[in-house]
C-alpha cells in the first residue's frame, strides 16, 4: 500500500481545493473524514455539502475535491485506509486564506488648519492584513500609521487625497481613499501695481490663497471703493482687479487690497504710480497699517476665529 498526501495545504477563499490520497489494490476499505465527521465511506457520500465530491481516476486514486472553499472548511482532513493486515491514515490540514478587505474607512473631512486629525482604516483578512497610508502628493511617501493615522496640527500642505492600502499577499491589495480639505486664512501671494498716464486706464491686481475662497475689498485711504465713478472691480476666483478708467492726478497713490474669509483677514498695498516714478511695478505684500490691524482684529472677533 502506498499513501501520498501533503501535510499542509494552503488555499485562498472561494478557490477550489483537491486533497489527494492514493491507495493500492490491497485496500479493503477507505474513507474521508473531516475532524470526526465522515464525508465519504468508500464511494458513498455521507456529507450533505454539494460542494464536496470524490475524485477517483482509476482504482488507485481516492482524492477529495472541495469547490469554492470557505473559511469554515479549514481544519484537518483524514484519508483512512484499511487492508487485511493493518489500517493507516493520511492527514492533511487545510488552511484557508482570505484576501484583505477594508470594511471601514473615514469619510471625507474638512478641517481648520492647526487642528488634530485621526483617519481610520479597518481591514479584515487571513492572515491579518498590513495597512499602510500615503498622501498622494508628488512624492507620495509612506506615512507613519496603521489602522489609525494621527495628524497633529494639520497644515495646508497636508491637504489632499489619502490612500489606505490593506494587503496580505493572498490577492491584490484593497485600497480606499479619504479626501482631506484644510481651511486656512487668506494670504495675499501676489500684487501688481500700474503706472498709467493721465487719461488712460489703470489696472491694479491682487491674488490671494485661502480656503474657503476669499472675499475681496478695495480701499483708498480709509474709504471702501465700489463700482461707479470711473471705478470697476472685477472678481475672478482667487484674484481681483481694480480698474480705474480715465486716470487723473488725484487717482495716483496707494490702494489697499483686503482678502477675508471666516478664518481671518490679510491686506496688501498696491500702487497707482505716476509714469516714471516706479522702479518695480510688481508690488510687494506690505506690512499692515494700524487701521488694517484694527479692522482685522474686529473682523476676527466678530467671526469668532
């Protein structure tokens, strides 16, 4: 008599498994058992599971086939062989692996800059999956975190799409994404002054970065400007234009661009120069004057930022 069978067989869930057993022509009785339950006795099927069938290619093979293996199929299978002289068994332990599956992940979140954030990614699988995080920016380097990714004092540069990946090498990794939006106060990043001749049009530009999108206001000294009397104000997303038509001598001077949202306020000086008096037309972000510091403090107090 000859019996050949692997001691351990590893199979992925939902795959088909064939547990082999070979006998010789001296065998009088043979059976398959799972733990203490009889599956087959000879060619008679005792199991009620339709996924289980006997494979007998010729008289010397007595193998067990299980279709669409489930985790409950895991365990010890015994091929029991009896002859007139003795009885022997061949045992196989079936290990069922389950692909990684992310069953809970944080929803998309909007948070204020400086806040603490915890992103959650829970996964199941056999063996236990490994969980990794990445922020999908140009570098997309791995982040320190497993089931929970803690971000202390989040900054605007940490906004974006976060990738959670669960893998255990049974199948392709499971991947989920969390979008993180970081709100922050306005910052005027670019201004452009102008040096039109009298009678021509002057164009002043102001661009700010902020989330939520900033609102813009234009001032001349302490007077807020509005459309009309030769003034036209245009809003274009994160940029605003102040158009002064038919420039007069009185129009030359300092103008202030103010950007606000519910988190704060920022302002910058922009100049309408007399021709030939400006060495550099591109204005720089100016230090806030006391009036704008007061305005900013009052606005922030009213908005409770």
